[in-house]
């Protein structure tokens, strides 16, 4: 089996609102896959269908080779999940909940590993859940998922309540998990996190897949930023694929399509280059371009 | 900052949020009273007929326990006797729901944090809750003063009854305000206020049904008792209203004083740290459901044990109440004499136990839906515990809890009665059996709740409580209201043998059980098929 998650043309409506409208998502076994999209794009709906909490209206979805609706309980024994909005039983302690979730999954967590994670995330396991802040509730769910032996981790915006220190711990942990061969589906808003962790990325908008691929592949979809200081004045006339050109004597700032980069550089070196920086687009720029091209309409998040 | 800043805005918000629930409560309470008055007028049109009914009904201790004292034999007096205290009880329930909803429930959900960050004083939310409840009680006064004279009741008595019921509602407004400060969450606050309401009902029930030399004064210790003691249609004692209003004011003052000292989100008792690891037995949805319910069940069982022990003890001497007139004695001999009257009283107790058990089990099953909308079902169902085990676990805890409550009620009533008559063992066994005979009927309303959670999640909570309320109304008032036979048959308790004293037959118990199981299975099957969340 090479794909942990395979979703094709997935559709789901709530009444008249179409939450998902032909979504595709493929997560290969052993990779960290970032699942990106603006609020209300359908990330959580997709995850809930994958968990068998919602029934799909159309398309196909397979999770670890099984049907997420029919084989829900059997599949859940093999995955760990951190909800986007973690709610815990207020009168149980964090430690009790971590143990309970592990046992419910069928594999009680290894005590040593659990203890190590509790220390790493600096969680007080003896506190009642009602006394935890949002970040601490998230830590409880994260520790329960990471301490398990699950093949697949589904993390829905897992760091939205964590402080930067804990975010770094989280990144280290996900790195460790990848090295151990676990598959991670990471839904996120935090682009730096996806950029640092993900092997591949899927960006969705309005319930559809907008782009999918490795970051390198996606970068080809957008412009490269060039800042150069030249030996003399240059003429850029006749060059295709240039955008927002600012030419101020010997200084040049512009954006260029990846395909047109060679032509531009030839023109520049002909004049003589003093300094040159060329920067690939950040995920953020990619993201902004994908969303600003068409203003997404507000959709109810479920 | 002024502690009351923003009260007006928040009160308007509260009333807007209650724009359906509040008028519905007020309407139902008024409709209950008006239809009781109308029915008595139709069933007993002459003074002679009413007088005869007053002798048998007003003198029967079992009926006095359930409904209260009868002052006079006018239609108005009969109406107050049969429904006045219950109308006040429903009014108190409405009040408690409103106050807690706009204080602790909002605080727990975090909405108050958002509001409190605006120009809103720390007493504003409490004030809004109290004012919303007061508004509901004022609306009740207006509607009752309009509706009751229309059924032919005298105007002065109608006003007195309306004021008495609303004043008792205001007293419970204060009590709910205090409960909202003491408990550490909305559920605890509601439980505390309901506990006080239950105690008020039982105090007056024992006082009202007490025989000669019995503790009749207990009725004066209960805000619900004050409603009947105002004697709306038997020469009104207006000054009794001052007791309710005084309690309301005292409650509000204590609530404000506590609210000024309390931290946001905290009760008066701080949280202690718990175990850092889960105990060995906490390992599945069933043990989790038990762990989450055991505290509430212990509270219910404790309350039930006190109430039924005292009520059972009050059964002794109930038959001797009627020594006074020859006419009364003849009437009661016709009804079966002292043994039959005591049995009828104990059977009425068992019916109340059945309703309490049904209420507890319904609250547990409605909890399934609350877990779903509150986000607690999601982490559970993302594990290998399937929906079926989740639902079954909750059903098991609800059913076992109902059985525990009924057994507690039967044993406590039997011991209370038996210790006073010198036969504790046999009476405890007899009433334990009588209580457990209510179990199949008590499981039917929660089974309806389960079915609703399965097929109609959006309306399940309201639907389940409405079903239980309908059953309670049919059992308590169906015969007095002259409801048609098929409507009486809707309540499962109509089919349960009247125990102790009545003939025992297993057939209805069997098919009631089957119906409960079928509904539960149907609900579980539907729950497996639908979207969650």
C-alpha cells in the first residue's frame, strides 16, 4: 500500500451549502502532508469524513486501505487524531484523558514514551481538564496522539493555541515521527510550519483542490523575485514573463516566471552583474496568489 | 466601574434569546391552570357535587401529599388544590432554567468572558439572569389575571393566585441566583437549585398530608407551601406573599454578595488536583460514561433516599386522619379503609419515584446529544470505540441509574414506614418490589429520548423533555382533567400495576420493557447511520 489517504471528487453538502465540491487529496504513506486552505474551505469537513463522523455525498475516500464510514472503528485503532477545537471532559485530569484515549484506541500508550512527551510539552497531568487553557488542552490531545503507535496522525490545526516554544517542540516531534515512518496529515494555517515540515502540500479553496504537489513543484506555479545591481543600464524590452518591474538606473527589482528566468539572466549578465539575489516564492506568496485571484465566498465551517 | 453597567443591554439579549422558550413556559403554566378550572366547572357544576368531591378528595392524604391542602369547595379552591402548587413548581423550574442559562451556563461556555470585556459590570450578567426570570414571572401574573376570570373564577381570587405563583417564582429566582454562585458549573448549579425545589415540594407534601399531631407546620417552611397557604379562593391571606418576596430579596442580596467575591469561572470550592494517570478500570466508553455520571447519580440517590425515607415515615397515621365526621368515615370505608388509603399513598409515592428515575435517565441520554454538539464525542469516536459502544454505554448507565434510583426510593420509603410501624424488613422488601415494578415504565421516556437522538438530533433535547413532561402531566392531572382514555393510555405509568396494594400482573411490565428495548435499539441503529456534529 503506497497511499495512506486517497480521496477523489469528494462532495458533501449541508442543506443548500456545498461544503465540499469535488475535492482530491492523496497522502502517501510515510510523508508529512500539509493540508492548507482559508477558513471555511472544507478542511475540517474533509477530516470528519475521513474519521467516519460525517457521511460523504459523493466521490470516493479511502483511509489506510479501508472505507472510513464502514470500517470506522477498525481504522481508528491505527490512527491518532487531534481535533481543531479540543474539548475535554471537564472533571477528568489531563493524565487520565491521555491514558483513556490510548486505551480506547486499543493500544495503551507506552508509559515511558508518554512520560517523556509530558515532560517535553511541560504539561501538568494532575490538573482537571476544566482548568486547562486552550493550549494545554491541545497538548493533552497531542500527547495522546503522539504517544500512540498509530500509523497515521491526523492533526487539525494542532498548534493554533501553542506558544512559540511549544510550537518548536511540536515541530521536533513531527520530525521524529516522520523519521519513524509515520504518516502525518497536517491541516494548518501556519505556512511557516507547513513549509518547515511538509513533504507535500494540498491547497484547497471553496471545497475543491486548488493545487497539490511538493513545494518545489508548487513554486513553479508562481514568480521568482529578482533584486539586482548592474554594471550599467539594461533594456528589458522584448522579454516575456516579467512582472512588477522597477528599474531605477542600475538597480532592478522584478518578478519573473520560472520559464523566463534564463532569458532574463542572459540579458543581465550581458550588461554585467554587481550583486544579484534571486528568491523563490514563499508558501505565503503562493497562498496569497491562489486566494486573491478569486475572492472566496464565506462558507459555514462544520 | 459600576458593577451594573451594561445590565440593560444584556437583559435585552437574554430576553431575545428566550423569545420562544419563555412565552412557551408562561403559556403552558397558564393553560394548565385555566383548563383545570374549566374542567372542574364542567365536572362539578353544583355546590353539592363540589362539596362531596371536596370531602373525598381534600381529605385523602395521598392526594394531599401530591397536590396540597384544600381550603373551601368553590371551583377556585378546587383548582388551586389540584394544580396551584404544581403550577408554582413549573414556574420555579422555568425560573431556575432561565437564571442558570444566563449566568453559569454562559460563563462556562465562555460567552460571558467576551461580554465582560466590553463595558459590562461584574454584576451585570447576574442581574440580567434575575431580571429575565422576573420578567417571565410578571408575564405570568398578567396572563393569569386575564385567563382565570375568563374561566369564571372570581377576580380577586384569580389575582391572589397569580401573585402567589409569581411570588414563589421570584423566591426561586433568588435561590437560583445563589446556586449559580455556589456551584462550580452550570450543571452543578442547576442540580443545587433543583435540590432546593425538591426539598420545598417534599416539606409541604409531608406537612400537607400529616395526620393529627403530625408535622403540619412543615408546609410553612416551603415556598411552594406558601402558594396554597395564601388561600387565594378561601379568604386570601395577602401577607403570606411577603414571605416569598422576602426570600426573593434575601436570595438576590446573597447572590450579589457572593458574585462580588467569586472569581470568574470558579465556584466557592477550589479544584483539587486529581490523579496523573487513569486507574486501571477506566478503559472504555462504558467505564467512561460511568465515571462521568457517578457523581450526579450519587447526588440524585442521596436526594431520593432523604425524600422517600421521610415521605415513607409520614405514611404512618395517614389513615387516622379522618376520625372527625361520620360522613368522612363512611366515605373512607368505601374507599377501602385505612389499609387501602395507606397503600394508595405509598403507590402515589412510587409513581413519583418512577417519574424521578425517568427524569434522571432522560438527562443521561440527552447527554449524548450534548456531547456531540459540545465536541466531546469527536475525540471519543476518533478512537476504536464505535458509535454503537458509545450509545450502548450511555444507555446502560441510564438504565442502571434508573434502577438504582428506584431501588433507593423503595428501600428508603419501606424503611421509613417500616421503622415507624415496627416491621422494617418486610416493608422494605414490599416497597422495593413496588418501586422496581415502575422500572419498565420509567425506562420508556428515556428510550424515546434515545430514539430522538438517533433520528432527530436537532430537536432531540427539547423533544425528550417534552415527552417526559407530557407523561408527568398525564399521570398527575390526566384523570382530574377528564382526559380521554386513549390519551391516558399514552403514559407508560397508566399500565403499571398500582403497587403496593393493587393486583400484580406481569404482562404489561413485559410489553413495556419490550417497547423500551425496541425504541432504544431503533435509536442506536439510527445513530449509526447519520452525520455527527
